[in-house]
C-alpha cells in the first residue's frame, strides 16, 4: 500500500496541489474497502474510526482519486455516485436492481477479451470503463 500512497503523493504534487494528511487518510480508507462505496458510507466509516475528515474533504478528494486511476464511479443510485477501487480489478458487470437497488458483480474473462479486442481494432486507449445492466433481482421478481 505504501507505494500507492507515494504514487498518489507524486500525482498530487504534479498537479500543483497540496498533499494533506486528510487526503492520505481518505485514500488509505478507500484502499481498505472491498465493496462499492459512496461519500456517505465512506464518511461514516471514517467517523467510526474517530476521524475528523469532513464530507467536503471527501468530495474534493474523490475526483483526484478518479483522475489518478485509483477508483472509478460505477453507478448512480438515489441521486448520488457509488465508487469502487479499480486497482488490480478485472473488467466486470454490475447487475443493478431497479426496485431495491441491490448490486451484484459478475466476472467473466470473455468480457476482458472483448474489451481488449475492441481497443485494438478501434485504436482507442481505454483508461476506464464500467458496464451496468439494470433489471429486477430474484427477490423483486417474485413480488
């Protein structure tokens, strides 16, 4: 994790911004997460650890983490964005229930092959992507 912190420190400085202990604390917490998160859940998680981080600091730091390739916005729900750590993560689908909001991930190596092939053919350089499928989960289908 320390090499990621150092890489982020250099990224912040290259942008001419100040590297703060708050930004590092936010990054460390995010890197410890295994699931999707939004600003509110991240804020509450930090508060459980007696952090003094404000929501404003989180809102200012998340776009930097997206730009730096640490996280990506994966879906919007209830009017706010949800994110996930992208480092060392394979391409995957998000199945999102439009009724209850449940999110499931599906990993399939064919998806990675398809994306790589399209990148080669199109001559685009993909930096990030996310795939969402909206529908009803098994519980909501039964209602």
